[in-house]
C-alpha cells in the first residue's frame, strides 16, 4: 500500500509530519492493506491563516484492487483529528464495499 501525502501551503508538509501521518494511516488501515493499492491524502486549511472551528480538511481517497476509488473527507479542528476521523470513515467505507463484494 502506497500512501501519497499532500498538504496545502498553510499546513506544514515536511518529512517529519508526512512520515507521522503516513504511519497513522498505514496502522489504521493495515487490515485492508492486501486490498488497497494506494491512498491519496490531501490535508488543507479551509480558512487559510484565519482561525475557525473545524477548518482543517482531510480528503482521503483509497484505490482498491479491481474496484472504483473510495473518497471521503473530514473537517476537524486539528490536523491529527482530521486525519484520524478520515481514517475511521475510510475504514467503514472499505468494510462496506468489501462486504458487498463478498455477498455477490
């Protein structure tokens, strides 16, 4: 599973933070790793430099083998909360997709 991590200009996207979030994503989705070919993550601050509640957006797209990509988004107050919530939502979506496929 390849994790491609992207940030906008207002969020620190250095190697250290990228490695941290990539580790969170890999750990959170490891039980689906045999089905996932790539995860694309886009982390952005919706308000730019202005303060605001739940203004950090995490858009996550999972590419599953032989299936259409699954995309979800999460808006939270911090980068870590946004990524964690996106992981949980993506887990649920992947689980549902794989269950539907196994029922057929």
